[in-house]
C-alpha cells in the first residue's frame, strides 16, 4: 500500500555521514538503507540487504565504484546496483538481472534525502540556501508527536513556530535567525529530528550554535520520550521486501556452450597503455599457464556474460602471464566497456587456453607487419618472436596520433624496424602501403591486422603488387558481413556416421552441439577460425572473413559458425 | 507442564544437545532455554543427569516435569516432546584413535537454519575466513554433488573441494581440501574434512544447535580429529577464531529466519546444498526458525 508517508522526501543522513569509502546505515519507515557515496560523488541509497543471502550491505566494502558484500564478495555497481561479479563462479556471468532495490535520493542543504516512493525533485527550501546542519537528535517517539513538540521549540522569547506543508516545522526569531526541523520517521516509534539553521557559521560560533541547539533538543527529546512512554507503543512498520525476479529462482546451469573457459587468471595489473586502450596483465591463479604461440588469442569470459577474443602480446619466454590490450568501444555490445569499467586489479577472470589461428611462419627471409590501431596486439607478439630469433622484419603501425600508440615499451624493442605512421588519411595510407608492399618475392611474407576497411585495402594492394595469396596473412577482429541463415540443408558427418538437418535460423555449429558433438569455437562470427571443419563433398556459401579467397574457392573447409551449404547436403569431415 | 511457546510439532519432537557431559556437576543446577522454554538440569547423587521444565513462577518440579535424557557424543540431549527417532549416527565418534573434543558453545542472534546454511557454505571462506580457510583470488566453488537420502532422511553433499592456504601443516603452499557435508537433523550438521596426516580418513566437525528462540540460538561444536600434533587448547582456539568470524556476518543477515520462498533470495550453483536444505525443511513442514513459503 502506498501512503503519503512513503511518497515524501525525508532527510536520512547528513552529508558528513558519508565520508569517502564509507557505508552508512539509515532507516526510514522501518526499512533499512545502505547509503554510500561513490568516488564520483554519486550518493546511492539501497535496500540494506544483499540479494544473495540477505547480509546487510552496510557492513560491506565501498571501493569507490562498487559495493562489495562481506559474505561472498558479490559486487554491486554504483548507481544501477546491478551485480557485476560473483566470485564463486568466475566463469559465469551474473548476467541475469541481479539488481538490488534502489531508492530515490538527493543530496542538498548538507543533508541526504530519500523517500521510498518519492518522485520528482526535492522541493526548494527557501531561505536555507546557505545553512548550517545542526546535530541530528534521535527520539524514541512517533513522528507526529515530535512534530507537535517542535511547535513549542524556542531559543529566545521572540521565537515563533509554524508547520510547513511538508510537515516540517520552522522556528523564526525576530532577529531573522531561523531553524527548520525535519523529522525522519525511522520507525513507528522512532524518529530523528534533523535541523537546518539559516546561516552558514564556522569555528567558535558554529560550536556555540551546535551546543545550544543540542541542549534544547535534548530537553525536547526528554519531554517527548516521557510523553511517548505513557501511551501505547505503536506496532513497528513491516516493510515488505520485494521478491527477486522469477528468473532468478533456478540455479543457473553450468554453461554448456562449448566455449571452454577452463583457466582462471587474476588481473595482476591494469593500466592505460594508450588513449582508450587498457592493457591487462593476467596471471595464473595456480599452476602454469598453457603455452601460447605468437598470434594466439584467448577467449575472455566477461562478468556481463559476453565472450571476447583478445590477442596475447607476450614475447617469447614470458610464460608467467598473458598481456592483452583492450580498446574501449562504446558502440559495441559492451565487452570492452565491461573490461574498462568493471574489471579491476585483483579480479579473477575465466579464460580459454590460447588458440592460434593466426600462425607465424618463421622461415621467411623477410616479414612485413602491418598493423592498424588495436590490430597491433597479435603482431607485437609475432615481431617479438622474430626479433628474439634475430630474423629480419619491418613493422608498420598506423595510428591516429601519438596518444594512440599502445605498448610503447614493447614496440621500442624493434628499434629501427619500427615505422609508426601517424594521422594518415585513407589515401595517404594507401600510398604508404603501396610503397611498403612494392617488392614481393620468394620467402617474403606479410601479416596484416587492423580494422576491416584497412585490411581489405591492404589485401587489394598486395594482390595488385603481385603478392601470392599464401604470402599474405591476415586477421579480422570481427566479421561485418551481413549473415544469411535462411536456408535449410542436411549435413552428413563422415566420421561419426550421422546425418543431421540444419534448419533456417540455426548454424551448423548449433546443430552439432545439440547432437552432442563437441566442436570448439571462439568468436562465433566467422572471424577467428576456431570452428573450422573439413568439407568432403558439397558446395559452401562462405560467410566468414577467416578463410582466404583461395581457400574459399577451393571449398575444402568451412567455418561452421556462420557458413552454410549452397547445395542440399554437405559431407563434413567429422 | 506449562503451555509451550513453540508450536511446531516437528521441532518439539527433536532431540537437542544441551551441555557437554563434564560440565554437568553433581549438586549443581543450571538453567538454559530450549525453544523459548526455560529448562533446568543437574546431576543427581547417583551420577544420573536429570532435566526438567523450569517455570519462572513455580520453579518447576524435577520429578513431575522431567524431560527425557540421552547421552551422546559427549553431550546430554533432551526433548520437549516425544521423539520418534533416535539421535542420528556419527560412527566416526567411536573410532579408537580419534580425539573427541568439545570445541565450544556459542550464542548467536540468528535462527538455527541460517547457521546450518553458513556451515554448509564454502563460498564465504576467502571473504570471512581470509587466509585461514580460503584466500582471494581462489574464490571458485567447483561443482559438487548433493543428494537427499530418503532412507536416512538426510542431506549429503559430496565431492566438495575448496582451495585453502596452508592446507597441510607441513606443506607451505595452499591446496584443494575435500569436504563432505551431512545434514541429518533440521538444526544440526556434520562436516568431514580431508586431513593431511591420513589421506584415507577425514576429520569430523559437527554442530548441534539448541534454538533458544526462533531467532536466537546456542550451538555446541564437536570435533572428532585425527590430529596428533596440536593440544586441545590450540584446537579449540582455532575453531573459536573461525566461529568468531562467522558470528558478525550471521547476526547481520536479514531476515533472521531462513526464508523458504524460492524468490526471497538469489541462489547460485555454489548454493546447491543450501537449496536442498531449504527444500528439505519445506517438505518436512518445519516452521520454527524459518519463514515458510506462502502456500
Ligand atoms: S550474502 Fe552477499 S554475497 Fe552472499
Ligand atoms: Fe564460516
């Protein structure tokens, strides 16, 4: 039931109750709140109860951006109160909307205001724009009785009091000094009188003012409590705790989507390596991390449920960690933003073992690396490997400006082989690339990684200059091809002797998994090459960006996550 | 007998551990509370323990208001009703080479079922028992099995593992420790924990809760250990430290009674045993110390 009481604004704390990184426990109409200020200044007023096992969040830890529960370390985000991390299952997303109850809150006049169902803005309190907050006084009496008593509050003979429309009481003296008292109904028989004095005073004067009113308020308190004790104590309020949403009732099953995240790593260091690019150093929690090869990527299972691929930038022998670079892409589905905003040092992440679908040949007499933006990451690992072996290479890195150069320390290892091209227009980039790719030849290889358009352009220039398909290696970050999954066809699995139907709307990969065939995958958008499968017979509609044109024409393999049959049936080598 | 405050027939008919045997002395009468009912007990001159309902007004009569008594696992047990079952078995207690120690009796301001859940819970080790039973970043609760044994009417969680720093007295590093949990009584639980000295056998820790009201309790903790290197005092101190860490958390759970409505709180896979426990209580129809799911 909604009452007027619930729709009012009440002061529930003084601003000074919320020092940095503190969590304050407040109460209104019987309902407890955990009140905390994030480092960005935002004041959160939440139900004082962890959604997991009901532990008070007021005993939790305010780390400046999130509130962490003491019992099992669940973390809830500033503002939204959404759960961002469940340490017991680092590989799972707390994705389902696990979100704590928040209440309208406002900070003004040195007080923190809230109301269970308050709407709109806190009404202006005229005449108290520059006020002093007096000491709050708890009184074991109903709110109404305290309001009544306040009408008799006076510090000199000239004081006159009046009740305001919001229920607060203003007491004014002829010298113009005024006090406005708001009574916070903590519970049915428990109130706190929170008062403002209409002038800002400091030092000795402030202390004298506080003392005087503490004294007077204490007298009022004694009188009112005596009066309250004589009458029957009203039953305490029984705030209804909202139930959690229906979909949270069942325990989420272990993820079976075949993207295996069998490693647990801890974020040992997170720093900004360039404008908008974070580098994360991931260290094993126990045992040794599996070996990576230059060009390899890992799947990172993010706290928000997304799975993202990031290349390992490590040099040879750096086997005690993986370092990845993550560009903040606010327009994407939130993978990179989650890493930038919610993953912190000390967090545990679930990752897959490194997988290498972008292998480096080390039998070239000369290797050219062409990187655009964040595409630099796999190429750094590759060039470091060649560098360590003393093999010859040149490294071209296209960036907007110096601020966008990531991993400067690693790049400095390449000394004279490094060419950073800053702020070039597409046309200038084309010209530079034409120069760089002028001389194809025996045992010369090119590795390209960067945004789609640049990658296309580079491949075209290489082809024009006479580079063989086999000498041009590339990795797309993502597949921007418009995917068509509207046809239906059959697949024969040669080695498993099974025939399955792939209906419209499902991928070959989906159907294989539904039938218990374990096929690994990673990006699931035809970019990374992990779900590649051999084709024995049948024509393929290739919709991936992993296979080269030559490989696509040959038709000997298929990316089962996006590509489909052009004929009625495909015979696959599984 | 006066009218009992507790009206849950299941709770009334259970056996409850009340005090360690060696603390019940001849000629000394002690008082305590069980299910909101004051009771008194003593050891008479023949060495027999006697307990009776103790009315604040009348004082109670040791003869006419006498309660049933059993001595088991180093404690005396009683009941306000007429139990139809014996006290659950802990066979390890009788093994010759074990040390059976009463670790402590604690008062906690929470319902008995909240404490049982805490006892079954591994996920809190790194946060509540930091650097003792767990440590960040080793926070994962791996898959384990839970079953409700119909025949024994108890919950069994097996294959539980949790990473513990300095798990072995000798080894300096951490490792996974194995746990098995049993809940053979609505307000009692038994835990088995792998032991560094004997890979074949496990240490046993049991909690026997004496609910003093729906939202307060006393708990008696029994240890049955294979440990030969530590003295009783340090073993007790260790368990008391652990318990002292849980107590403030338990006393800050809201509501204090265990809500049985599945939508009251948010379970994760790590809570499988707790979920089984809540269902088991629901199926039994227990009402004392819980908030029953609305029918
Ligand atoms: S009760 Fe808050 S994390 Fe479990
Ligand atoms: Fe604990």
